[in-house]
C-alpha cells in the first residue's frame, strides 16, 4: 500500500501541513465514503422498509446491501448484524437486554481495567441492579490481560465476560479467542468490544466463537452515528428489545404486541440509513487495500516512532510492546493538556486525557496521558514531524520552568 497515494483520497488532508494522529478516537473519511453519503441524500433521501415506491425500494436495497457487507466483513450471518448508533450503543444493548434479563445476585461478570467506559459502565449498571458481582481481571506488569490471570477470576459463577479485543489506550491485543473458549467451558457468554480491532484486524466471529461483538463506523473510515452489534442468532432471538416504536413491531393490539424477527426487532424507528450506506462504502475501501497490509503499515510506523522517542530524554512511553499502531506516553513533568496545545500549534492532531478509560489511567498512576494512533494515511514524515514536535515541546516547557 502507498500511504502517499491514499492521502489524496482524504479531503481533510488537502492541508498538507496537517498531521492527523488521532484515528483511535475517530478516523478521517475518504472521498469514496463522502460520495456515497452524498449519493443517498441527493438521489434518494427517503426512508427504508416502509415505502412502496421505487425510491424507497432502492434506498432499502442500499441499506440492506451494507448489512450484507458488514456480515461478510466479520463472517457473520445477515440476520446477526444489528445497526446501532455506535459501539457504545451496541455494548449497552447487550448489557441491558441480555444482562438485566439473565443475571442474578449469585452470578459474576468479568471485566478489566483496560476497558473503555462504554464496556465497563453498562455492566456496572447491570451489577448495581441485579446484584451480580463485578470481577476484574488482574493485569500483568505491562498492563495486559493474560490467560493466566484470566483463569484466576473465571469460575462456575461467571456468567458474562465483557472485554476488549484491542485496548484503546495501551494498544494491546487480548488473547480473546482462548478467553472465549475458557468462558464457554463454564457456561459464560462473551461480549467483545472490537471498536479498536475492526478497523485494523481481520475478525472472523465464527472462528472466535464470540457471543456478541461491537464496533463503530467512525473509527474505520465510515460516518459517525453508525455502529454494529453482532450477536449469535440463538441469543438475539431470545433477547427482548430495549427500544420500542415504529418498524420493529409485527402486530400491535390494545394491550400487547409482538416483534419482528432479528435483526429488525432491535432497530426501531428510522435507522441511520446514510450512516449504514456510508459504512458499506468504508468496508469496500478497506477491503480494496487489505486489513493485513494496513496492520503491517501501522505497526511499522509505531515501531519506528518508538525508536525515535527512546532517543529523547524525559519522555515516558507506557506501551512500547503494543502490537498495534497506538503510542501512549507523557512528557515528564508536563500535564498532557498543556503539552497537546503545543502540538496543536504544529498542526498535529492527537489526544490528551483519560481516553474514556479512566481505570487504566489510574492503573498507570498518572493524571492523564498523551496518545497518538496511526492509520493507513500516515507516513514516515508524519512520524518525524511528530517526534520533532515532542522534542521542541519538551524543551519549551523546560525553558519556562515546568
């Protein structure tokens, strides 16, 4: 793959001075995705499923074609793909529909300190309501989830395991396939947060044998406001909807109603039609390049940058061994929010703060961190300019007494 050529597909990068290193928060959008969104709004702009006129029929075909693309992308069945507002919405759906209806005070839920708030907070809520016990996997000295430590908390009372595939702070890949196998041996279901994995790593839900898997469109070149929940059809069939309204119902009487089959019973109201269509276009774009090539490119940029940062004094990197394109670090003695304003002055877009994952930041025993994350449109020159900016930021804050 040629990142210099790919840059030309991203209108935001027409500003050649801009260095975008915040894909872990949200990716840029290629013109191919933007064009598909414009096509829907300019040529159709109508609702799906309900209209008996041609425009609605075509829009419905486009919408459901994207569901087909998503199902092929992760090797799922068509009816196992539910469109949501994002990964957070998908993770909440699992916790609310499955968790609240299947757990009791004798049960346990396994999570970790590596989780994004969208994974841990819904299960905190389930725990508070059902009195099921929330149990945390001990992290190893690197801050990783290991099989050895996972086995320490897994037992016959475990009913739910809710973990990430790739950490949005540390960039570590969890041994999720083995975790799923061990969980199933004690009768637990596994809900995987794949928001950081789907844009970078080939996922086969049948091979993983996960029960649920969630990810967002906006982190993988797609629009905001669209996400995906994969669930095994047997589980989804048994789960009640958590939102009620138009298009999810089958028959409605005065005092009771019945629901459509999956996935539609979980998609009430007018869905994110343009978002779903745009996500389909994003998948086409990613597949045209290849997830394997993207992952190799990101890892090469990350390793190159880590070596450059190691040459600088007063820089602490927290995840040197990460397998993915995320670097979490700090300039010693400088608050990340102060540092990131310096980077912004160099037109470098990156993240500072808790990254919606306060538990791992507290585990690191820092107030916050800086984070850069690479994707297919980043280059070695981006890395060099970033490292030079780090050096200049460090020297500036030292000179003013930080």
